[in-house]
C-alpha cells in the first residue's frame, strides 16, 4: 500500500491535523493525505485526497521524503495551501511555524518528518553540553568518592541511593546525607571533594558514543560549548580523554555564574560568541539542564540512558549518545525524484 502525505505551507507556516476519535492513532497529529488509487502517482494522490478530505486546493506538490512504516510506503510532498482547509474527519487543525512542530505529538511515521522540519528552521549549529553523565561518565567515580566520604563520618551510603540523589543534584545528595548524619553539608562536601581529587583524571571515561558524536556534529558545521558546575577538574578530565579541543569554550564553577537551571552561563556564551538562541541546544542528562536551555531561550535535549526521567516532558530526548547526531541534525527535506 502506498500513501501520500502533504507538507502544506501557507507562507512560513504549515498545516497539521489531529486524528479524530475512533481512528488509529486517535489524538495524535499528522500531515494530511491518504492512500493512492490504482494508476495514481504520489502527487496526483495528494491533490485528490486533500481536495476530498479537506476541500484544500494546493500548488503542484514536490516529493521530499519517503518512509516505510507498518507495511505501508509513505511519500511526503511539499506544497502550498491555496485556501483554508475544512475539517471533516479530523478533530482539530493548527497552522504552525516549523519549530513549533516539536510541541505536538505526531503519529510514528510523521514524527521524524516533523522533527526534520523543526530542526532546519534554522538548523542547530551550537551544541551546549553538560559534563557529568552527559559528556563524561563521572557518576561511578563520584558515587564511590561520596560513599568513602560518608564512611569517614560513620555514614553508610548505598550506591544506588547516592546515584539517584546525585541525578537530582549533588547539593541534594550532600544535604540529604548530612541531615541523616547530623553533620554540616559543608564538611561532607569538602570530604567528597577531597576524595574526588584523589581520583586520577584518566580513570574518568567518556559516556559511550560521545567522542564520535562530538566529531560528527563538528564535521557537520557544529560548535561545542561546555557548561558544568565543576571546577578546574573538568578541564583535566577532558584533557585526559583528548576532548578539550572539541570545545570552543568551557564554563566551570570558577567562572562564577549561578548554577543551572539559571541561564546566566548560557546567556554569557551566546553573548560572547554572538550565537542566536534558535540555533542552539542544551544537552544534558537531567531536567535542570533542559530547563537551563529553556530559560536561555534555546531548545533542550535530554540524554537519559536509564529512563529515569521518562515522565519529564521534553521533545528532544535520547537513550544513547549514538542517537544524537540524527536526532539533532537530521537530513534536510529536499526535493527528490521518485
């Protein structure tokens, strides 16, 4: 079975439609179209389907993408809407800017197309990275250091509990255990930092796939920036892994900016390097990284390998670093011959 779907632009915006109740994928959004009839090509099918289903007249459509899903072959075609569509089968419609497509839940076959449109309006070129758990797999070392620091005060710390608290924030972890032991957060944090400084930088390794991802995005014209709450150890860790040269600029705690999700450090980098927020994205392993990006006016991407934050609303999310190049820099939708 062959299906045509329309990317129907009206000026800079395009039409999307919500599938009605009782239909497959009810409530999800889609690009309109339908099944080809015998003897039809994708363009003729789209003209007919949009006329029948939406009373929508369109300019001659151009194919820009093909996909196979659930045994069906889809052709996505770009066109101009020449009038306002009339709903007959759909629950709702919206005329949106391409970047706004990220705010909607699309049918599975439409979602990659929506993301490709959104992320080329304009393309993302400036990648802001968190360090711990995003660029470097520091958590195993951090958990071990914290457990040893806590033991020095007679506190038994369960590694999984420590990791869960650290995924909220280090300060939450320190405050929780300091409260349990009746000691000051400052003393426990100082003991943790001392343990951490004994950890050889070469013992801290990159998150799997990160070196390759950084290089792929760089070769595609991207620039990388690091924003971390760590001190100068951040640079030592990067240097030990041959990654320091990947970053155009690095912000550490020594820069004196408020902690994320405050946007100050991100805004500083955008101002110093003349970066438009619509071409930037903040990538991190915790919601506070995404929130920092939003507070700075840029997109956020959650790298959540363990699914700890599945319930957190974030339109750009990945389970592994290897997914990030395709997620953040999808191929543009260009006219093609079928």
